[in-house]
C-alpha cells in the first residue's frame, strides 16, 4: 500500500476539505479501511473531485463512514459500487460475511432540513425516501438500507413509514406507486420483500429494523454482527 500521506494527497488533490481530517483519522485507525481506500482510490478520487457542494460532500462522507464502520468487523469484506461497474442501478456496497454470506448495503443520508417539525410532513418525506430506496434493492440477496439521519427520528416513525407503504401496496393504491416510479402497487410489494432490514444511524443511537416479510431475511449471526458495530 502507498504511504498514507501519498494516498491522501492523491485522493484529495492536495486540498483539505471538511472531510479530510476525519478521513485521515479513519485511515490511521484501520488498516482494513486503508486497504479499501487504496483499492478504490480511483473511484474515491473521482467522487471527491465531482462533489458540487457541501451537501454532496456530506453524502459522500456517509458512504465512506459506512465503509469504515463495516470494515471494523473482521468477518466483513467490501466491494464498492459493484453494480455501477456493470452499468446497473444497485446498492453502494456488496458485503461478504465470513466468505460465504453476501449482502448488499445501500447508504442514504437524510438531511436535517428535510425533516420538518410537523409529524405529517416528516412522515411524507421519510416515506418518499424509503419508497425510492426500496426500488434499488436487487433480487436474490440480503439487502440492508443504511439510513443516516442528521435530525433524529424515532424507531416508531421508521416503522410507521414502512408500514404505511406496505398498507398502500396491499390496498392497491396504484396512483401513489406510479408517482413514485413503480409500474404497479404489486411491483412495489415484490420490491418491499427484497428489503431485509434498515440500519437507522443517527447522533444519539443506531437501530436495526428487520423486515419480517423479507424474501431473504438476515440470519441471526449476521444480525448480531451488525448490532455489534459501533453506535448500535
């Protein structure tokens, strides 16, 4: 692996944006994250160069922070944007647990300004985000949505938004799901079953929600490994 300073200089083009110090800390703290950053240095460098604003930098930070935390579990190995290389829409990370159990992790940051104080408005925004991300879950694998929120939401709000989507699908609210990019309510219902769980990451604590209707549920050993990650 290249020396740390050389890697940082390449990734950040000699600049020091707000993410720089934290990223350097991750590299120093984890040999596995340094190996990951080295393996995907071209991709990370390109993403950093193409960040257009502070919000974009925070989105990228959420992705890279997820990689750092996941790599803290020695039994996880990570591929970054495997589906993008195949020119397909898909999750950010393909993770393998103990060399034989693959699962996907899609990272989504929900900005604090997107979470209105009004409970109904918060529910609408959260429902829209979940509906969009559920559409990205690939078939035939365990899928985890890694949801980073800057302004705390409760586990009850998360569960309520997911249940509201499911109930709309069961009621065959076709117009609602067409507006959100699905062909039919039945298509959403099939996609909903591709979601194995949601890791809700926020300042105070993290919560792991498991989908009891998942086609590919997370096995207990994997569930326990996720819950042992920092913050849970």
